[in-house]
């Protein structure tokens, strides 16, 4: 039996108790699932006809267009939030107090306002005829503020010695930020950045409030305008659309994992040469001799 710093290892009685709780919890979840399935089946929500509507060409076309509209809004919002995040983090880390105050006020303001209100305000106030741009701009503002804080944490996590060494080499603050700090911050915070992009993808569902034809709005129209045996297929529509959302988020997460692993495998810096043993003929001196180059004159070491 071993213990860690955070908690004591459970003893025999605790192990048995935890297993009993796990079994009881699993049985409770299964029972709830069975009850839900029975109730939905009794209401006719699980009938084959409720799911057969997704074989219709018109509904499939609507879903495909909704997926494309969702990805368009997400692409614009992802790029916009990353660009805005970089601008805001540079402003917040600026040596000029007015710039730093403006950037800080902007970040704190829009992080405090609910995203739905921001999207609705942008739509009503500026882009009433362009719902896609209103949704993308609202998402960019909120998520850009979040990404700025993520990048700021990454910049502050870089050892101060690297910054001081860059200044000692005569680099300007802009060069230090672009060449030294920001690349390391992005690499260190990449999982968090991608996680926030997944949140951005899910938040595109708020476009239904401004009547943008993304997935959630399309699901509402399909479920409310299609009758099957006198009922509306809300359950089947929610399951199908929810599955599409999950699939897109999983794909984005898989892409993030692949990028992170690729970044860890990337070779950076200059490889150090291995000194060869005396007389082995594999050192740099032997290479120069083989090439006919004149190497430096080195005095032999004194021996006792």
C-alpha cells in the first residue's frame, strides 16, 4: 500500500466501499437510461418513422448547408479571435500606460458581458442584415479576450532570463515579443488555445438567436415543421444534430492533439557535437585532415 502527497491510499475497507459505490452508481445510471428509453418509446419518439425523415433528400440538404454555415462562422470567429487575442495581449503588456489601460478595460469588459448579449448587440446595432458577420464578430470579441489572457499567461511563463538575454543582444521589444516570447507562449499554451477554439465552435449555436441558419437553427426548423404520425421529431432531431456537433468537436480536438504531438517531436536548436576519443580518427581534427584543411595549431598537453 502506497500513499501520495495529495491523498492517502485507501485501505481494504475503503477499496470495498468504493467498489460498492461504483456498482451502485452504475446501476443507477443504467436504470435512468432504461426509464428514459421506455418513456420515449411509449410516446413514439423512438419509432422508425421518426428517424426515417433523415433519409429525405431535402432534410439532408438542409443539414449539409447548416454544417457549412456553422463552419463558415467558426472559421471567421477562430481567425478573428486569434488575431484580436494577439493584438490585445501586446497592448496589455505594453510599456505605455494608456495602451495597457485600454487593452485591459476592453478585455475585462467583454469577458464580463454574456456572449449572447454581445452577439445580439452587434447584430442589432451594426450588422442587422448580415447575421453571419454579426455572429462571427461577437464570437471573435469574446473569445479574443479569452485568448489574450491565455497568451498573456504563456508569455509570463517564459523564463525572464530569455527576455534579458534578448535585450542584451540589442533586440528591440518588438523583436523580443515576436521572436522570443510569443512563439514559446503559443507552443506552451497550444492545448488551451485549441480548447477555446472548441468552445468557439460550440458557441456558434448561439446564432439561432439572430436567425443565422446554423445547425441549431436548422434543427429547430426541421423539428417544428416536420410532422410524423401527428408528432414532431424533436428527440431524433436533437440526437442527430448533437451527434454532428460532437463529431466536429472531436475532429478539432484530434487535430489539436496531432499538432501538439508534432510540435513536441520538432527538432529545435543546434545539435551539439560529440567529442571523439583521442586517436580514434573520428573527431573534427581528423575530418579536417582528411579534407586537407589546415586546422589550428594546438600545443600538446603536458604530462607528468
